[in-house]
C-alpha cells in the first residue's frame, strides 16, 4: 500500500535532514562535554572517565616510567601515588572542577577535567 | 498534491540549510587540540578556525625548534649552549632581540631579573636528581660569575666573560608564545589558547578566561577575564624540594643566590608580550609586591600578587579583570 502523505523522495529528504541535524548535535556535544576526566600519557589519550558515573573507586595504572597510580572516586580524580622524585602530581591533590589539571612531568602523564572551566590555567 | 510539493520544498530547504550550516561549522569552527612535551614541561594548544590543524602543528614545531636550536642551555645543538661554552659568538637578529628584551627587564628591575644565574641554579639542582642546599662559599663563587650587566650584544654578536651562563628558563616559554603568535597571523584561525608550561597566550577576538592556579591547594583560586593577551605566573609552589623541614623553591634571589623569601607565593603578569609577561613574573616575584607593582607600571603590564596568607594584591588595571573563586583568598583591604 502506498504512503499518501510521504513519498520516497520526501522520506529520503527527511532522513537526510535528520542525519545532518544529529551530526551537528553530535559535533556540538562532543566539543562541550562536561565533567569528563581525560588521562593522557605522552600526548595520547589513554582513558576518559565520566566522574559522575563512577560509583566505585577506580584505579588506573598507565604504562609509564616512573609508575603512577591514578584514582577516580566520589566525583574526583587524583594521583594517589607516583614513583617520580618530586611528587608534584600527588601534591596537586584532588581534581573535580572543569579546568582542573594535574601533571606528572617525569611520567609525561596529564589528568585534566574537561568542560566549561576557564580557557586555560596559568601556573 | 499542493501539500506534497510544499512538503518536498520545505524538506529540501531544510536539508540544504543543514548541509550549508554543517559546512560553515566545519570551516569556521573546526577545532584542533594538541598536547606535547618540550622545554621540560607540557604544552597545550587549542585552535579554532579553518586553518586550525596547520596552526597547531606550527605551534609545536616552533616551540621544539626554539628549544633545541636556540634556547636550551643543556642541548649541544642549541645556540645558548654554544655561546655559554665560548663566552659569546655570532647570533641571529631574533636571538639578539630576545637578549635585549631580557636586558631591559634586568635594568628596569635593578637586577632582580637576572638571566645569568645558570651556574647558581645548577648548584641547587631543583627539579633534577641532584637537589641539595649549596654552601655559602659555593653560592658566593657561582654568583661572582653571574650578572647580566656583563653581557654585551650588538652587530649580530654577543659577548661576556667566561663563566657567565645565559639561561632562558624564566623567559623561554614566553618567547615561544610570541613566536607562535607571530606565526598565527599567516594562519586562517579565529581563536587560539596556547599554554607552554603554564605561560598562556590568548589569541583572537572575543573574551577569554584564565584560572590562576591555587598556590596552596587544588585547582584554581581566581579567574582572569581577558582579551587577546599573554599571561605568565611564577610560583614558589611549582618546583621545590624540602630538607630538614625547610622548603627550597626554584625562584632565586640574584643577590643571595638563595630562594626568594619575601612572603609571596605567586605572581601573575598580564602583558601584550609573552617574553615580558614571563620575565616580569619572575622579576616581580623577586622584587616583592610594592616594587613589583612599580615595575608593572613601568612596562604597562598588569599584575596579581598573592602572599602566603591568602591576601591578593592587584595593579589598578587587574582589579577589574580578577574574580576570586576560592574563599581561602581575599583582595587586600576587603
């Protein structure tokens, strides 16, 4: 039975519009996704964690030299321990707000929280 | 039939609009983010615009080249390594310009910003495996070879007595940002935020926000609302070691060769030049709040000074830019 309201062409056009709209929403959404902790090692992203969704203590031990241990729990993420000499990464403390960043220079590991924080942090 | 044609027309119009919108978005709002390690620190680049990818690649290339070929004190391929070894030599025009900028800060800060303390900082070894507290005799000897007033630069040549160690540690990140900013003028980009080890460049039209790292804790303690500019911070919390309960940080007093101890824990400078913001943040930290503010005025820069008690002192222009977000800090007199 033929569809009298929508013909094939109409359906194709509607589908195309929907795809374009979804694509646009996806592009916008991925650029401003908030509350996500991003862990990079040597400039490569190795883990992305939505802190709000993490209910249990989550331990991440990336393959680095020196070794670091990163913990996510209760909406926060932090370097729990590091075998680096200065321990600046551990002393940075717990990250919870967009823009918060902790860096372990010897392990080339960065933990930062994305979202609508400041454009940059000066330190 | 009429309804059907109208429906097709509206659908087609929406489709074309969506495609055009997506294409415009891709062209104008395409964004490139990258992270790289250079100058013993982390750099991040966030660029928006049709030329974002090329601009981000250029930023990394410029920073790496600057470090390895010109500014590094430890890399044998670097010009700074060679001139330190040979007590001078021929230098390209841009290198002479960097030195002249640093000399200007040295002179106007009455020597508080001394970029020839390489031998003194080597003694302390902060950030290396050789951290230690040097003896008074060692510091005295190392200081005797320091002093930017011994440097002569001109006609594509630089000269100084043997033993002077030119060190771009307190200005190299800002110099890199200046060079990146110049290179972006040829790129089709709308907006960029580049951080080289916490020294920040804000490029393009519109408003930007920069958080000042909390010197005594986590995250940031205040936000600066800025336009296109450069922002650098010197803090005693960033690189240090502790021995016998005493903290020894990396910002050294050129008079004593020891870590500056004047109550300040952080100084942030906002300037139209990356090199100046970087050098002045160190100079102002060494000078202290009162003289540091005078130096800011002399260079037309703005500054935010934070002491260990959580009191924040600002230059007149910085007052309207700053929003303190951490209740552990308060503006002076409030």
